[in-house]
């Protein structure tokens, strides 16, 4: 593991990071909804005016939650990029750890 100080992040990279986080969160909630529907919880999913219940709702949630989370993360990143940049300048960067490789 290597530690680096991130001083600037371009908008495209910020957008990718936020959408990936949204996808991960959507997958977690989709799996949680599926597990709840498998245990007998009265799961309900609405898509427009269509209402689905039970196991079908849990299965649909595996697709709907990740998609809606990515769309929400996309719009959230449009609103939050400027405050993020200002905070990054105020903190003089943030130290992060991970495996780092140079792009080709």
C-alpha cells in the first residue's frame, strides 16, 4: 500500500468516483431488499404507476436500486463538485492510501 496526497481531482474523475460509489450503494440496498423479500418481508417496489410486491419486488430491486443510485450520484456530483474543490483547496489536499499505478 502506498500513501499519496491528492491535491486536485478533475471533474471527470470525480464523476466516475461518485457514480461508482452510487452503484456500490445501490447494489447493497438491492441485495438487502432481495434478502428481506426472501425472508417473508412484505417488500414493495414502485416503477411509475406499476406496483410489484414480494419476491418479484426483491428481484426488480437488484436492477432498480443500482440504476437509480447511479443517476442520483451523477446529479449529486454535478452539485457537489465545486464545494469539493473549495474544500480540497482549503485543506491543501487529502492523504489517501491504496494501490497506485500509472495510467498507460
